[in-house]
């Protein structure tokens, strides 16, 4: 109520001032310079009073200012939310872009990018958990890759996550072959090699032609892994101390021990189909 009285008072002051200014404007035409000077002095004061009254009428109340501040806060919160959404989409696109070439050359691949959310500190073979599960098509035995190649396979899965055993684990049994020679074998891990980020290619034929530096890829036999996934490079040729057979020590193209993100291949055209090592 008090604010309303103050506003009404200001309006009255403004109206009266305008009337006086009009009268003074007429009188200022008089030739008497003394009268004219006095009128100018009074007019100046009245103009200042009028401006103050007008400013008082136009200035917002404290309630209006508070409402404006609250509106700006809400707008800022919405902009921050939109920025966060943009960053999420940008990060997701960057993850997908890493697998663009793989998807381009293998259109049948269904790839689900994911982040490492947990590691098993008691596992000597560096298993980890991803934030992708059955809700997005992940299933047990699905291959897990990075943009550098195969790193493991899904051993457990629930709706929102999955546990991955790495290619450094003895539980891994993946069919692989030498890209240069075509020699085939079984990729697996061992206690003696895992801490060095190494695995072994076992069951080599006695007359194999594998050489140090050769590229090893998945063979696709058994239908668990697609054909041609990068695995690693031959570091050495050795004898298996358990059965005296020859094996190749493989250095993965990815450091499996420290990855922070990966992708699950949830589908591919030869999934579940037994193929020969030379079948494409």
C-alpha cells in the first residue's frame, strides 16, 4: 500500500510539473531578460524534479527484480543442462567414430561402445566391467574390442553391465591366424605372460611359417569371434613347456592392462556359424 501511495504521489508531481513548465514556456517569450533568467532557473529545477519522478515511476519494485533474477537463474540452469547433454552426445559420437572404419569395412557388425566402470584388483589377468549390458544387446561370449583390436570377451552380463575376461586370461580360447602365412592356432593367456601384456598362440603346426613381426588376427572358427579382428604382433617363437609343442608369443596391439573404454560386438554375419580358417 505504501509503495502504491508513493507511485501516485510521483504521478501527481509529474503532472503538476508539466503544467508549470507549459506556463513558463509561454512566459519565457517575454523580452525581460531578468524574468527570462529566473524562469530558466526554475525550469531547470522542475526538469530535474520531473526526471526524478519519471525515473521513480519507471524503476521496478524489489519483487519484480527478484522475479527477474529467478527467471535468469532458471535460464542459466537450462543452458547448463543443454550443455551437459551436448557434451554427452559429443563424447558418444567420439566413441562411435573410433569404430567407424571397422564398421565401414564390416557393415554386419553391431557395435556397442562402453566405458570401464570397475576392475577386479584380485584378478591377475586384468578383467574389467563395462557399463553396457543385456538391455543394449550384450550377451555372454560376445567379443570385446578397442579401436586397436581384440581385448577380451564377455563372461557375465546383466541388464546394465557386463564383466569382461581379457585375452591375457588362460580361460580365453580364441581361434587366430597369421595374416601373412595363414597358419592358425589358439590364442590364450598365462600367468607368466599377463603382467607383460602378452598372450600366446598355441597349437601351431610343426611346419608352420610364422615369423617374428607377423600380424595375428582372429580366424572366425567356431562363430564366437568374427574373422579378421586385429589381435597383435608375433614377438617370439617358443616351445610350450607343458607339451613341448611350438607356440608364438603375441604382443597385443592394445595395452589390455590399462584400457578405460571398449566396445562389445553384439552381432555379425557369421556369429554362431562354424567356418573354415580360409573362409571369408
